C-alpha cells in the first residue's frame, strides 16, 4: 500500500512503532489459525505441494497460502516500509556544545578520583 502523492511526512520519533508493524505478513496454518511472520526473517518459501515458509533460524511453517501469495505479501510489506521511509522527515539537530562551568576543578589538576 503506497501512500498518496503529497502525503504528510512522518516525523522520526512519532510513528516508529508503525514502521515496525509493517514488516509482518499474515498467513494461515492448515487448520485455519492465522498468525503473523516477520517478513525480514523469511529465508525462502517452498511449494512441495504444501507451501512451506522457512525462516532464517531454520523454523518451518506450513501455510494455506500459495507460494505466489506469500511472495506477493512479502513484496508489498517491504514496498510499504520503503514508501514510509521516503516520507520520513529528517531533522538536523546540532549536538550540544561542551562548556566549562566556572568553579569546577580541571581533572588534570589533581582530582583524587583520577589518580
């Protein structure tokens, strides 16, 4: 799902949870129970004849969806993340300036904790 042209940019801190949720695909076990899989962990999808989703850690899930459907869901999820990333507004914030507070002893002048 690609956002419409001219959509409002996302600010970096406000919608971080939504970005994380977009990397999940919804599939069904053979008994009909639905569950979500992180698409970034999918190593491969096999059809032999049941569709098997194999994760990068070796876990396997047999799902009702076809190989083409699973691959399509993964492609859509990744495209949506990319589209949202393009809408993120980058704000250049200067790092805080270091300053010496008068009356403080310099660490090189004999602080007992530095010796």
